[in-house]
């Protein structure tokens, strides 16, 4: 049971024109949310600046072909299907290393002047030569600066994207093989950033039931899945099932959207910045939810810009830089003092507890390494050391 990436490279040039345009529009919606109006009056449409820039680029290059992305034929169904029916991924098992992270300036193994990584869908390489394996029961953190390829990599795990080179497999099922799609859908659930934007049904129960119904389950089993999923996100089924999701608070909406993924009972849950925009209490509730799911045997793969969260909750951390794999190891190794300079050079910070422990060690306090994962654990270590010293001098 694993998700495996084997020498995966990906270029946006393999996508159709409409698929790339959609990516640009989604990027503008999530990252800028700035739109301009153009046209001649009646029937004008709102379009992002990115969208216009993309059209200009395509006209200049003379490339205006591209078939309709089937997901665009029905926006509502596409959003719900993408949320509730994501394929899983597996990779070649890799042993943890204890060496320092390689220099961020090291070029990709197969890079050439014609193969350059880019930060937008207009430039070719988004991932290059990525290989790793996610075994059953792991909690994986995905780190990297904005535009490093995190979201692109996550969408390979459910088959939304397939590699230009290399292979991605989920429990032995290749994402390249269309015959494997249904099996992958059963195994992997993808939670997009701001998943509440994908809510579409008039009631919470109908929204959560969308995925299980697509699996062909009986109405009785679908109802059981809905209740089970709501309980797992700490919402009372009898209180929330018949409410409109659009009348709920933002934090509750996000939990409902996540329940829609959990109702598929996936082996793997892929989360792209799941805590973005939440207040501290709602964020803590959400991360504890993932921790509890992981303790039940569900593999979690979570992208985040918050290194404190990755250090506290994850058993392994995968770091991307400009589409290439910088390291994949335990938090203790990834965030070790030896790797601090390299991480900072690619726009990442050392978790607060690790940085604090490093400063204490420099002051002569003999903290063990790996360090604590929580403030409480660090306080216990300090209390033990101070009590031991007091006893020696007493």
C-alpha cells in the first residue's frame, strides 16, 4: 500500500490550451482575486488579468488549438467530482537519510537549456525528476515556497494530472491507465485550498453524499457514510444534515467540504494548504482532525507554508524547490541546524521550537536532538535539565 512517484517530470505544455487557461484563471482567483471588465457593453464577462495575458501569449505564439477539457462541460459536477473522487499515488520506497540537504543551487539532473522550470503555466517544467514513496499510515508534509510545484505534485496523486515523464501509481494502479481510474478514486481524496468554494448542493447531506453516490452505493450505505463523515469532522449529523452549507460559518463550511472527501473513505487524504484563512482555534481543530485520521490508519499528505505545523504533525517532510525534490526525510533531519542555511535560501523558515532549541544549546543547555515537537515537550526537557542540575549542586 503506497503512493509512488518514479522520476516524475511534468510540463504544462502537455495540457490543452483550455486546461492551461483554466489553471491561470484558478491561480488568479485564489492568489489575486482581481478582475477587470472588458468588452463592448452588453454581455461583458469578468476575466482575470492572467487570463488576458495568457490569451495574448497564445496569439503571439500562434497556438490557438486545444480541445475542450471534459471537466469544463459541467462546472458544478467537475468541482464536486474533483473533490470527492481523487485517485491515489504510490512511489518507490525510500529510506530516510541523515545527510544535509543538497544545495538549492544544484541544477536538475536532466536539465538543459530547453528544459527550464517555470513559475507559471506559460513556462515548461513544473516538476522534474521527482521520486519518493508514501507508505500506508504516514503523515507527510509538503513544503516549498510559493510556485515551487506543491499543488501540481498533489494533483498528480489523484490523477488530475499525469506525468510527462515517469510514473505515478496508487497501490499499484497507474494514473496513466484509464482503466484504473475507479480504483484510484476509491483510494485518494483531494482537499483543495479553500475547499468550501466547492460546496454546491442545497443541503449539507446532499453535498457530502455526492461522492458515495457516484461510487454506486445503496441509499442506506450513502446515508451511513454521510453521518459517519460528519461525526469525523466533529459535527452533529442531526443538527447539520439538513442545513444549507451556504448559511454556515467559514470554518464549519470547510469541515463540511472535508466531510465530503472523507465520505469516500479514502486510504489517502491529500490536503493543499487546508488551514489557509482559518482563525487559530479552527486551524487547531482541523489539524487535530487530520492527526486523528492518521491514527486510524489513513495516510495524510499535507502541503503547508507553516513549518511549525509540519514539524509538529508530520512523520516525514518533502521539500520542493523550483519543481525539483530538495529532500524527503523526518522533520528532525530536514529542520536540523546543518540544513538551516539551505532552507532559508529557498524561502523557508526553521520551526520556532527547533530554532529556540538551537539557541538554548548554543548557550550551553544540553538539550537532546532531535528536539521537542511541542512547547510542552520543550518545557519538560528544560525542567528535567534544570532539576537535574539543581540536584547535583544541592
